[in-house]
């Protein structure tokens, strides 16, 4: 047997192996091709759905504008104006709808809305809110209402009935509003809905995707309506590849399969034999040439993850990286591109800690969806798996991080700031980022120290029901309480009434339609003027108390049945007294802005008081360090470790408050009256001019106060956060805000005289450092 014959079995075996390899590569090619085609179809379907959504938004906004304009024009008509001027409400209502073919009913009511407040459940909460909104905005408005057990489009506008202020109301068929949605070309297998708050006015497509449709939601004009949309999640391709790379990989693999089949069939050999003789006679490479060629052909060394260079046109303002979170002005400081880099930086930190899964949620601000989209893109680019829980209060994001065992979460929220602000509250591995950890994210982006990895997964999940059930399974009221819940049109609006009803309360919702423009009042319950409508509504409905939440639901404000505001430090007394009955000796943390009576109250109830710095992330870190069971801040943040998870949660705090009050025989106002009180000021804020450093001013003030000949000599001074001076009959505080360029002051005394004396001393000492500045206290 010659050498050629001996090599034939080996060649045959190699060709059989090539056929097996070709089959495997063909399967891979089919996988890549199927995935690429599916992703491409998904992208096409998403584009078509977004066009349908935008078409529906445009048509619906046009309808709202046309109908509100028609109402205003009809109110100015001669016959309607004459009836209004004569004070005849019935005649005015009849004239208003005369000749208005689509109008079903009309009414003109006095601005006090006495009949509506007498029986709001029968009148309709949504209808009442619409009339109040027209009076508040002094303009014609539209909204979806429920009247006579049917849903309709309501129009309302302010008017004068005789010499008295009034409001005109017209009911229209719902079909007038939903015509734009009905005409939109919604692709098969997708979902599109018109929503007001959490209510679906009209839906089209696959309703099983309703729970995640807020991810692609967009507002309709400036009102309460929005169009929500969803497409099936097709996921990423193999190894995180997108549509085009997957298709290219499929083509390359198909070419390899063709080559292997040609070689296995022997056709490639015949092609080579047919080549020119000089190609066969080519000299074999030397040993050195072989080594050189192998070195050139060797693949580059594999790295764990690539570093992503920062785009040159990225406008990254270091000022948005604050002490407790990231926060800035949308458009100039915060954009989807900035959000993408922030997400990638967060994902990089997670990767370094071996963390993979992260929960993302947002509040109701209009800029939320696009910032979430950028954030998610950055997180996935860093190889993290994202669970999007949609529009929820910030505490629900924290809850989901525990409940879904992710351990990490980002809430896209502007909290209590104006509508044109937004930001990010970040938890990684169970710890809220603050201080240097926030600054580190900026440094990573600036220096390009960002991880790029195979794209992480993206899923959506609704956890609001789990959140309500978790609390209601633990908290139930011993007797029903009537409570007004004011969400300030923030993200707590959908879930707060549901939660409080689940624990046994009778709830009157106020401004619970989520609207990121905050049309009624600023969502900050720590400012007394933001509670005026709540005080009035509590009185109108004879409620036991009123509760208010900030824009993202992590802070709580409370008013009594007689309209008094219960400050957060006195609420913390009530929480501490209740908790210490079950946990004697437990530590309770409070911030430097809280009343001087709080420490004594905690001690008398068998607890251990601990004063600490202001800031939700700083308080949470101190709770972990000391294993405290409870903490609170003057701003309205409350942190329960007993029976809860230790994060700040205004909704849970409201539930625990109602639990305590329902367990007492006294009326809630009487329970609050039993708590020690003094004469105090709210937070006083002194804004500084551009360039002034509040921390430097406070440091100078503190240095002077600690001098031997200072007016503060002999006074107990605390300098953990600014300067707090405690006398036997009161205290005063000066600190620098960590979020805005302002000085924050607060004063308290046993009586008015003591409070004025302390306030005057602080004013004189601060004025010496700020000559020419008019201090507002």
C-alpha cells in the first residue's frame, strides 16, 4: 500500500467531520438568521406603533382643543351670556347645549360646589375634580368623568352666574374623545390605550401588555390624558447582538457551511487541481515565515469587557451629581444621552461587585419615559439585566429590589422639584448611593472607565399589586378612618388610595390623577402652602385627617381634622412611642432639624435617641451602622426597619400612622394634642447669589460660634451637620443645603419669647457675615 492509499481513510474521516461541522454551523446560521429577522420585524412593528401612537395623540389633542374652544365660544354667545347674567342656571345650561349636536347634558354650578361636596360619591370624584380644575386654572378644561354609571367626556369652564363665580359643565359622548385612537393604524400583536391617570379610557390590541404600556407612554397636550403603548419584548439576539449583526453573522456562517460542503464533496480539490501549475509549484514557506504568519493570524487577547470612550459632544454637568442623588434640569443638564452614560456607569459599578439584575422605575414626570429609555440602554450596554416596573412611586422601586431579589434599583424621579427637573435615586447591592459614590459615577463617565459587555436582558413586571398585598397582609385598621389622600398629581396618585382602602380606610382622593406638570400645587408636603387644598378638603368631607405625598411618594405630610399641620418630628414621636412598646431599648434616629423634645420623648418611652445628618441616604447608612429600628427627618422621610425594609416610604408611613390612630379610642386630633409641643418655625431658607458657597458660610459661622468670647459660649453646640445650638428653653440651627445653594435655619422655644431670643441671636451673627443681605427671619 503506497502513502497515497494510506491517507485516503483519514481524508474520508475528515470529510465526514466536515459534514457534521457544516450541519452545526447551519443550525447556528439558522438561529442567527431567525433572531435577526425577528428583531428586525420587532423594530418595524415598534416604529409603526409609535407612529400610530403619535397619530392618536395628535388627533386626541386636536379634539380636546376643539371641544374646550367650542365651550368657551358658547359661553360667550348672546343667549347664554344673558341667561348667566340673569342668574338663571337652568336657562344658561339649556342655552349652552342648544344646537350643539353632540352635547348630552349641561349644568351651571356655584363655585363652592356645595351639592357636589355633599355627596361626592354619587356626584363622581372625577367630575368634581374636573370642575375644581376649571376653577383653579380659570380656563376651559376637558377630562373623562363617570356620570349616571357611564363613562363620558366632560368639559368645564369658569363662568359668572349673576355676580357670583360659577362653573359650567357639559357632558359629551366618550366616542368624541376616542375617535383618534379608533382611527389609529395599530399593528397586530401590539397594544395602544388612551389613559387618564390609571384608568384605561379605551384600549386596542393585546390587553395582556397593558401593565407595561407606560414605558412607551406620551402625554396628550398639557392635560391629564396620555397615550400608552407596548410591543412584545423580542429580546436581544445571540450574545446580545442586534438585528443587523445577527443577519451578518448568519450570512458569514452560511458561507462557511457552503465552503465545508464543497470541500467534503471533493469539488474544492478538483477546483484546486485545475488551478495554474505555478500555484502548485509555489515554494513552501520557511520555518521563520511560518512562525511570522501564525503570529499575524493569531486572534487578539480576549478582555473581560471593553472600555467605552466618551462621546466628544456629551454635555455632562458635574453639578447634577448631588449629595444624595443625581438631579438636574431636563434638556440642558439631563438628556437621554446623559441618562445612557449614567446607566452604563451604574452597570459598571454593579459588574465590579458581581451584581447582574437591577430594577428600574419612574415617577409621573413627562420627561420620565425618554430618560428611562436612555438609562436602560446604558445598563444593558454594561451587561446588566433590567426589570422595568413602569411608573411607580420611588418606595415601590426599593420594594421591588427586595421582592424580586435584584438587590439594586434606580428610580427616575425629580422628587418634589419643579416639573422641568428630573433625576436618579440609586441603590446598588442594597445600599443607597450618596456622597463620594455619586461623584464616582461622574468620574467614571468623564474618564471613560465604563464597561461594555454583551447586552443584558430587558423584562417588564408590575409589582404594585404585590406591594399593596405585602403591606395589607401586615397592617389592618381596628376601626375605619376617613382620610383625604392628596398625591399632588405625583406618582403616588394611583397606588395610595388603593393601599389605604386595602388596610380598611375610607379614602377621599385629592389630585390623584398622575400629571407630570403638577397643575394644582407643587408636590412638596413640607411647604405649608402646598397643604391648603388638603386642609379645605378635609373640612369639607368631615374626614378624620388628611395625608399628603411628595412627587415620588417617599415623603409624608399630615393635617388634622381641624386643619392643623402635624410636623414630621411630632409624627416621629408617635411612631417611636408605638414601636418602643414592642422593641424596648431600640435606637431611633432623627435629623438635626427635629424638635429638641424628641430625644426626651424617646428616652421616656424606653428608647435610645440618636441625632444625625440630614439626607435620606445618610440616614439609611446610619441605620445600617447602628441597627436602628426607626428613623425620620423633618422633611417627612420615615424609615421603618421593624416589619419593613428600612427605606424611606411615605405610603407605608401613612399606613402605619392610620394603624396607630385606629387603635386609639381618642379622635386623631386628640392623639396629636397629647404629644409635647413648643413654639417653632418651619424651615427657613436663605438663597445665596451665584458663586457663594453655603458650606463655607456655615463653616465661618461655626468657627465664630465656637470662639471663647462668642455669644454661644456655654451653649451645647452640635456640628455634625452645620451648627445646632441647644439651650434649656429652646434651640436654633444653621446648615447648608446639600441639594441647592441655600442656607437652612429652624428655631424652637418653650415659648414665643425664648424662640424670638434664639432667632435674634442667629440673625445678628449671620448678618455680620452677610452685610447688605436682607434676611427673611
